[in-house]
C-alpha cells in the first residue's frame, strides 16, 4: 500500500463518476420504441455487427418455429435399411434456412436413434453444467446427420432420468460403423463416459483436423465457422446471466429457448467436417490425422478420466521442510542485505542489489527506471554476491510450494480422490502434448525439491508405479534425419552419445573423456539441435565465446552432415514457408524470410528443431496408441496415467508386471523404423520418483 499510494489515488480518481458533466436530461428520448430496422441494418453493416444483425434482425435466417415434435411427425421414420428419401416427415416443418428440432418425448427419442442407425455419419455435441468433463452433468444432447438438419434432446438433472435418456442413444454412440463427428470430441467422449457410454468407431474432430492443417492458428468453433463457413455462431452461454434471462446455469434454461442454439452446434460441426476433409487431403495430412491424432484422442480421454493418486501426507511433510528452509534462506538474505525488505518485490530487490550493495556498476533498468531483477538477470549475477544465489533459492522454494506442494492437494477431485489433468492435443505448434489444470508436465526434474514432488505421485492401491522413457530420442531423430555416419555409428554401437561426441570433438579415447568434456559435449548435442548460437552456448556453459566457437566448430567437424541438415532445413523453409516431420506434420514459419535478423533467426532455429521435436512427439503418440490397443486386446487391467514428453507412466497390478513391461517396451521401441534404434529405459517403484 505504501509503495503504490500514488497509483491507488489515481485509480480512485479514474473510477469516480463525474456528476457535474454538462448533460441535459430528455426523458422522452429514453422511451423504448420499436427500432427502425432499415437504419439499424445499415448501421450493423457499417460496423460489421454480424451477431447483432443475426440476433436482432434475424438476418439470413427466418424465425424458426419453436415447437415440440409430436409423435405423428416421426411416423415416417425409416426402419433399418430403408432409404433416406423415405424420411420425409421432417420437411413439413422445415424452414428455408434450417430445420432444427426439439425432441423431448421418449418414444420420439427411440425413433430418432433408429434413424441415426441408418446413417454412416453422426455429428454430436453435449450441453453440460461444467467445462470440466470430470465434473460435468448433461443438460442436453445435440445431433446432426445432414447439413441444415439437427436435433436437440434435453436431459433432466435427475441422475436416473438422465441415464435413461443417454441409454436410449447408446446404440448410435457405440455403433462402430458410424463415423462420429465433433468439435473437441474428447470432452464429449469423457462426459458420456460418466454415464457409462463409450463413443466407438471412426471419429472426426474438427478442432484437431484444423490443428494438423494450421497448427499455429485458433481452432475453436467460432473461428472455424467464420473462416470456413462465413458464419457466426451464437452460444447458449449468452442466454445465461445478466445478458440473458437471469438464469445462473445451463440447467435453469427452458429447452424451448435453447434447442436452436444447441442443435446449431452439431449442424455447424458437420458442415466444418465437410470442409476440413478436403483441406486434410490438400495439405497431405490425412495419415497424420486418421492414423495418429484421432486414435490418440480416446487414449488421452481415458488417461484424464483415470487421473493420478497423490500422497497428501508426503506433500504435507515436504511442505513443512521446505517452508522451514525458505524461512532460513529469508533470514540469510536479510543478514546479507543488512536489513529486512520485501523479497517478493522486484523494485525492492533491485534497490538492495544495485543501490545498497552495488554489486554491479551499471544495472539494467526498465523504461520506467526500475531495476530488472528477473531470473535471467539474477542467474548472470550469481558470482557477484552471495545474496543473489539466496534470492534465487528463495524464489524457487516459494514457487515450488505455491505451484505444486501446497497446491496439488487442493486439486484432488472430491468424488474420485484423484487429480485429473487435461492433455491438450491442439495447443503446441510442434505436435507435443501439453498438460493443464494442473500442468503435470512442468514438475521440476532436477534438484531435491523436485524429487520430493515426484515422490508424492503414487499408483492405485495394491499396484506398482511403472515409468518408461525414450533415451535421447531427439538426438536419435537428428541422426536419422541428417544421415550422419558418425552419429549413427555411435548410437548403433550403443555408446554413451555424449561421451562419444566429446571423444571426437576433443580427439580423446572415450575412456579418457573427462566429466567436464562430456558435460560440454552434452550441452552442445542438445543446444545445437535447438539452433543455439556461440553466444548462447558460451552463456550456458559459462565459458568464453572463443571456446564456445571452437566447441561448435569441433561439433560440426565431427558430425558434418548435421551441419548440412541444418542448412537444408532452413533452405526448405525459405522456399516452402514450412518444414515437416517424418509423419508430414507441418510447422509454418511466416518470418523465415524476414528482413529483421532477430526475427528471421528465431524462425531459422524453429526450421531446424521443429522436424526433430515434432517427429519425437509423433513417435510417442504412435507408441501410446499401440500400447492402449495392446492393453485392450490382451485384457490388461493396468492403466496408463501420465505422459510427460518422452516419458509414459503406468499404474500396474503386480501380477501383470512382466507383461506390461514387455508390451510397453516393444511398442515404444518399435513405434517407427529409423537408421538408429529407438531405446526406452524403464523402472519400477512405489512412486514416480522411485520408478523414474
């Protein structure tokens, strides 16, 4: 409060309503009257208010008839095998723009399901009470099998009644001959799993289809509908709260008020699928989509629903230890600073380091004149004063406690007793999966504190924790892509690649390579495939630029075809505008020909790394799909529970131990044939730390 007094006073001034503004009140002009639609249409067109035009003027869409379907409208439902043309009764209430129907009679629902069973495709959507599938309750089911025709089935909040309705549509959901279409289909898959129904058969997710075509763009329905259909969707959520009719959640809405909006989602999804199919062919992404991404979706859904167990007692003990350590570091910082200050305040940290202790003469400042004290700056100053290392340790402990140790127990689902992360399939441009709510892929690996967190991840009661991860997969992919004989030989001979690299660079026998030389070679191995510069390597290894230059030169002398690959990747990106993985996943690089050297350099580094990192990501996806299939076909009860980049984790029943290890290693190591062998290391334990 003391530090920001002036800002607070300014904020108060800005938030104060001016009551002395020169305004004349004309109550007559405030009367609500019918709008002048002609003027309003011109205004909406000028301002491009397409949603207002659609909602208020009903532009491009006739007012649909809001009525419940009576049984006689379904009297012409075809039986199994009858032609689609026989299903003509719906035409009687079809509007010019579309034919969306509310189906709220059990007999009509059964006939509707029979109708779906005569089709080869089914576009589906679920309306629910929560964005978190694990906690979501159904409000309604939407379906479409033909463009401009869709159905909405309201689902009551009574659990037994809801399950009864879902059960009616089980034959359609679980029919393996029908292609299921959805937008973010994994969510619907999980919601229906809560009701004991499994979506089966071939699937088409419009979100994922667009992701493999244009990975760096948005993939939500609003965006896709606008760019592919020139259409703006209106969401049911807009009817909730102050802008709507005052309802607090989806279940409060009258189905008669929402069925059009819900049915529209299924219809729009079907239309998008019809557009995106052609796009997949155009971009050569069909194999990637149908053989990797779509089969992976149900695997991820089951992993999310399985969740992972946390040892809360272990975390509580760790919290006590680390909190005590943080307090000790805090006292050490105050002693080194000669007084107390707010360690969490970047401004006060800067004043202590640069004004009071004067650890450097010219410290970097922001445009507002405040000292920069971010982690990068402090890491570069660690050798200048003992207090810098202490501040970094304090920040690390605080983040560890706040982000994981004290936070994870609060994220345990009260119903399942597990933590359920979300594996995001359409987020990263390289093809890697990401994890959120919480992010379990970002748990620190190095350091004793990070180990304590992994120790808290445990298998199901009576089970063992099994972990398997690829050994240096990105370097192996680099060896395959570059075709470098020296690198291929090192991997084929089973050598320690970093020691082998060091031996060649420093011209030593492998047994004479020092630990320091191996460390430098390891940093070079991983740094160079990320396009690291001489300056970057020097900074990372804390060596002179000259030594870094010699190290990089020695690396390319040792692996000449790696250098050739890097130049070829950049050249290909310049000519095509994109690079590809071995599975034809594209990464577009709009800045590859930029006149700005810094911007262009970033794109060039991506051109080198994207095919490597993307191929590695694709390989583990293939392995996950195959492992999942083997588990199903061989009736394995053990479960895959976590994926962390190159690592897979399982909760395994002891009597399946040997079988699970054999299946996992077989599928991981044979996921894709390369010039060098894929190697997976594995381990067992009572928790993640012991197993990895």
